[in-house]
C-alpha cells in the first residue's frame, strides 16, 4: 500500500492528515458512546476524572504517544530545527535570507498589530485571532521553498533557507505577542529558545550532528500532529467561520509575503522574484505554534506575569487557531507553486532566467 505517497499528495499532508485523523478520533472519543465505553471498562481501562472511559486515555505508552506527546515532540522538533540552521552561508545567500525573513516577519507582525487595533485580538472577525495571524503569517514551508527555488531559482535563493529556518517554530510569534502587549516573562522566551539554541550550537560545531538529526525534522511531524489533533474537536474544521478565517489567513499570508518580498528585492536590485513567491506560504509545522505559545503562557501564569483570565483566553483560541493555520497551510501550498510557475514564465519572456545567479548577466 502506498500510504505515504497518498498522504503526501495532500499539500502539507504529513502534518494535516495526522492532525485531522487525531481530531476525528478525539471527536468520536468525546461522544462517549456507551458501547465503546463498556468495552473499555471491560478491558480494565481507568475512568477519567469525569467518570468516562476514552480509548485515547487508556494510559501507558499509547496515551503518552497518541494523546499527551505534543509538547515533548514539538520541543524535540525545535531542537532539530535549530541544528539545521547553518551559520556558514555565503554573502548573497545571507542577504536574501535576511530580506525574506525580515519581510515575512514584519509583514505578519504589521498585519497582527493592525488587526489588534481594529478588532478584538482574541476573537477578531471570522474567529481569527492575533495569535493565528502572526503564527500563520510568520512561518513558512521550508520544504516547499527549497523545492521551488531548487527548480526555478538560483543557488543563493536556495542558500537563503539557512536564514529562513529562523522563522520555524514559535519563537518569533512569542516575540510578536510580547511586543503587542501580551505579558511573557523573560524565562518564557528562554524556555522556548533554549532547545533551538542548543540545537543550533551543536549543529554548527559538528556537521555530523546536523546530518544525524536531519531525518528527525520530518519524522516527528506526523506524530506531534496526531497528538495535537487528539486535543481538538473535528467541529473546529467543519465550522464555516473557522474555514473562512483560515482562507482569509491564507490570502493575507500569500499576498503580504509576496508583495513585500518583491518590493524589498526590487529595492536591493534583485531581478528575479522567484524566492519571494516561494516563501509566501504557511508552514505545516506552524500548526504546532499555538500549543507551544500556550505552554509559554503556562510558565507566565506560574510566575505571576500573566493573569489566569488571559491564560484562559489563549487556551480557548488554541484549537481554532490550529485549525485555521492548517487550512492556510493547504491553501498556500497550492497558491505558491502556481505563482512561482507563472512568475517564472513572465520573467523568461523578459529575458530574466531565475536559475541564473545574476539574471541577464554572466552566470556564476
């Protein structure tokens, strides 16, 4: 059976499909069907604190992996992501990476700030929150960027990925929420950044460690995705308002990222605009960011830096934000390749070959 190939046909499939599967099973579990609960009871399953029997809470390794593993696996994922951040990049690659990362981040932050001024930052419109906007708009699909720039871009476009890896994970979202007034103590930032920083240090001290850890970057995704889904209800995805919010997030991500990226590339005299369009996506692993932010919020509450009421607000929007980011992941994974193909055709008609390091000039 070609299970993996089938899953990968869906944009962001290794994240989205396990997440939806987890949400589906959790939705069934939360129905507390008498027949299912009777079987679980007969097998000796311990009841929950509410007196129900749930197949995702049977204890042991099964529960630890499929229900309760999200935060641990996300932490390990961030460690591995850090190890892949190569600090030894060429000047041109460094420039493009900084430009793309900067426009991606400040574009998402700008939209988030404007949104927070115009609407309620927690519920907004169409259920969109500032958390969902910033998390979805400041994280990009590195795998798709590498594939698109590898085929249609040049070496420095691809090399920029070393800097773009900074926007993987929750750190920039956490910084943004702090700038927007959400109270996070310094220890919250350290707690999120430390796995990334240690991974980055080890990966740059020894390339063999980076090579050893690299497979884990993709292996962990379906596992923490399923666990995230196991904490969600399928109704989150079936809610028309949530679906509409996810589509709005996707359009904002694609338009803001590509337009600002092109403008900055023009400002710095770049002729090919393949990279900005390849970057205009929402990362599949961005769906893990709301859960990571909730973990940071828990640290803030325990230290007294955040009120229990604000924590409850964040906790309430995490499932909705996760669903909307997943919808944005699928949508932008369709928009970006189409845009790159069209831009490549447009440029070639004008003598600009995106695969050349210096389009229109001598090849390097």
